[in-house]
C-alpha cells in the first residue's frame, strides 16, 4: 500500500473523489453478474477509472476492481512511477521485463483471493493469444465477460470531463483556423499540417490520439488520407480535420477549403453537407434515440441526390482517447438502428462529409454536448467552405 507516497496523484487529471465515484459505479454495475471483481485492460477504460495515462501503454497493463477491496493496478516495472503520479491508487504492482505478464496477472488474482472474475474480453489492447493464455491460467476460476461495463458508464460525461472537452475544443479551433489561413496555392500539405498542429499545441493541446487529416486535390477524395508532402495548386480542394486533447479528452473539428472556384458538384455537395449537419444538430435533444440525428441528415442527403457520396454514420461519441482512435465510436454512434436515448452529458462529433471518391471531399463538422434542453456546440468557426 502506498497511501503515504509523496508522488501519489501529483499529476492526476481530476481530484481523487472523481475517480472514487467511478470505481463505485463500476462496482454497482458488477453486482447483477455476481462476480467478485472486474478486470480491465483497455487504456481508455483504465484511464477513465483511475487517471492512468502514459505513452507506454503498449506494454501490458490490467486494473482489478474488486467489489469489496481497493483497486489494484498491474503495470510493467518501468511504468510504476508514471502510474504513481497519474493516479490516486494505493496498490500498484509490477511485472518485470522477461516475465510473462499473463502469469503475473493470474498470480495476482489468486493472491487477492478472487474466485469469480469478469474479464474485459472485447478490447483492442490484448491480443487473442494473450487473452487465451490469461484464461487458461485462470481455468480453475469462474470467468465472466466484463466487456462493455466501463463503456456504458463512459458514455455520459461528468462536469469535470465536459470542462476538459470544452478546453480541447478551443485548441482544435485554433488549429483549424491556422490551417485554413495557411491554405494557399504553392504551399504543401505538410505546411498546412505544421501550422495546424503548432497552433493547436500552442493553444494547449497535449498528445492527440490520432494524427490530423490533411489532404488535397484528388487525394482529398480518399477517406482518412493525410499529409504526404503534396503541393497544393489552383483548382484543388483541401480537407482538414483535427481532434485536439486536454487531459486525454478530445474534441474534433473539420472544415473544407478550395483553391479557386469549386466545380458545381463540389458546391452542391458542400451545400448539402451544411444542411445535413444543421438537420442532425436540430434533431439532438435529450430523450430522442441516437438514430434520429443520422436519419435527419440522411433525409437531406438523399433528397439532394448524394446518397452514394455519404454511406456512413453522421456521428460518434467523444471523450477520453488513446491511439489509434480519437473518438468513442465503439461506445456509441449516431446511426440508424441505435436506439439508446440521448442524455445530458453525452458528447458527439458529427462529421457531415460528402465525397466524390478519388476526386474530392467536402463538408464540415462540430463537436457538441447534449444538454438538458438541446445541445451546446463547441465551435464558432464558420462552417462554409473557405475559398482562396
């Protein structure tokens, strides 16, 4: 136990009470399953529950949350100092380089006297081979699936989380504004990206969970393409999207630029994208299904004849994020068939993008907070296409 550790919580992103409340929420969620502890592996879930963050999350880590004892964090030995300063935890254990982390975890679970544990099976952090080894080493215990428990709680943000996301949104807007200002014939995609990232970081952004998206000309018609030294010329469209972060909480923003007059199809698609985004935002009220904003946007797009240029969801949840994704799309989407109701405290990014694939992409996006009466839009950057 390290309750008197002078490093404990020194760089924690929130007060101890915030994380204590989250641990208690996890315990309450566990009760119906009859398990004695939840074991989390995903870096976002461990961060949400404890504040644990590091660039070294590529190394195995696990958080054990017992029903009736303090949580225990297992990390690589090199990561123990970072875990001490980032969290308020009093029990941090280590596995050594050269040691089998699966065996270290199984040994720890037994040492805690646990006989029935819920493992977070659905996460990108633990390989199938490692997960199989963990379960084999615990084959004499009762094992349940603890997937989705933390995600269900993360969907609605606390006031402290919302404050962090609002700050991240100001960094994203600073970055997008600089990128738009830099877009000119003769500059490169790298020039635009450098200006965008410099402005966002200077404004306050920390490490971003995914690289920004900057592409121009025909490359901008390739989804998720990003900068590759291309020089921007007359007649090119430029696609710009960034998610900045504050204490690991992200907010995203996307805009379009055209060098010279855009062709009629690009103008039509941009007009449609703006109207579709407006329709989606107007449909975001607490108590309505998450499908409603998507369906509202889809109707606008279909009526304009641009159905094939869309073919995706209108939005996804935002919050705490680690690479490879800045969003929480695996938690909650604004899409057809998603019947979870919108609640105050939910946060979404809505990228209304239309593409002529392999030629150009146009559109705009907003990150918004669902409130008791509607939404709070976190940007005041003009949405229309910027013409250079």
